[in-house]
C-alpha cells in the first residue's frame, strides 16, 4: 500500500490536507463533457483514492457539467469526516461542450449552490474563483474585487469554508488578500512551465497553498527523452518523477493529479514516496531551463 503521508501535509486556510490529493476532471466523458464511458470504474477510482488516504479532492460543477459532482456524491456520500472537497466557479459549459465565462456575482452565487446541490453538501470546504483571463485565457490584470466579494459573502453565510483564486497574477493575489483570507492559488505550473516560480516562493513565505493545474503538462506534454532518462535513473516513470519534483519544489505545493484508471491512480500516488537527490533535482531543473522545441 502506498503511503501518501510521506509527502507531508499543508494548510489550506484553516484546514490541513495531505499534499498528494486527487483531481476529478477526468471522471467526465471526452473533453470533460458528458458522462464517462464506464461510470462504475469512475466510482471505483474515487473509493480507491479515499482508501489510499487521499483527503483532498478537487472538483467542479462545470465538469460534465454536473456529472463529476454527481459521481463523487454517489461514490463517497456520506463523506468521510476528514475529506476536503474543493471546487471552482467562473465558467459554464455550452451544449456543444464549449467553455464559457460565467463571472457575474449572480452567476458565481448560482454556481456555488449548484455545487452544494450536486455534491449533497450543506457547505463546501473550498471554492476557487477561476478567472477566464485574456484572449488566450491566460492570466490578465482585471480586478476581481466584485467577484471575490460575492464569494466572501457566501463564506460569511457559512456556505464556504475557504476561498482561493485561479489563473491569476501577483497583483490579483494582493487584491484578494486585501479583501479577505486567501487559502490557495491554483495556476498553471509544472516542470517545464515555471512562470510562477517567484509567486510560489512568496506564497510559501505567507503560508498560502499553491495548487498547480496541468501538473503533468496539459496541452503541452512534459514527457521528453531527457525526463525519461532521469526517471530511468531513479526507477520511476516520467510522470512520477515530474510529480516528485513538484512535491520537492516547495512545501506549499499541493498536487491534484487526475485519472479515471485505478492503475494510473496508484502510479500517481506512489510519487509521494519518491525522494529526489540534489543531483537529480538539478538535472530536472536543467530540463525546465532548456529552450522549448
């Protein structure tokens, strides 16, 4: 049995979770749209994750839409007392599977209630405000005050325990912190996409969690011959090696790798037991510093 506690724990606002969690996005159908091909398998993966000690699941009601939260409820309710569920709001899915902004305060409030209903919860442990960014959906410098304030009001009502923000800049982090407590930041970051290096270090000094999305590449694969060579040296898979590097990159990084396959789940979780030497870390850092093809 894999011991994910070896990766340690970290604070998520006033909560504490193991640093190796689970991301539920891949439980939906192709393109994160519609039902999965094998719903019983999706249920089994979630139960396997909990049995392995996972206490932090990242989800969203626009995965499916609604489908993933409904599967989580089917698989895990009544929920374990120590299980922390974190969702995100800020988008809606079109009937064609498109990802559309839903950023008005009213839409954000409605989205929180959708998550509560589909998860079968009276409150949600964490809600991330996912900004849609600029034309390429990368971070932009738009103000988030009105939207974050709407979520703060739900927090004051007891519907949300902790708040985070996603796809953001340092300026937006400072703005959010001027309004209320910020539990986490969820941005694009991995071995080869390291724009947020300084941000991660700054958040670590503040005790704020950083949750990388696309930790294994997303639209740009991180699997290269160089990574495979390093992984072979330590007897791990390339993706395990990349996750181990993230865990050693900074103590405030929380991982939420996702999968719909039990074998892949075990592979991901096993990264929590890998300890990289300084020499191996340097070799992995060199991959990150190499020019993109």
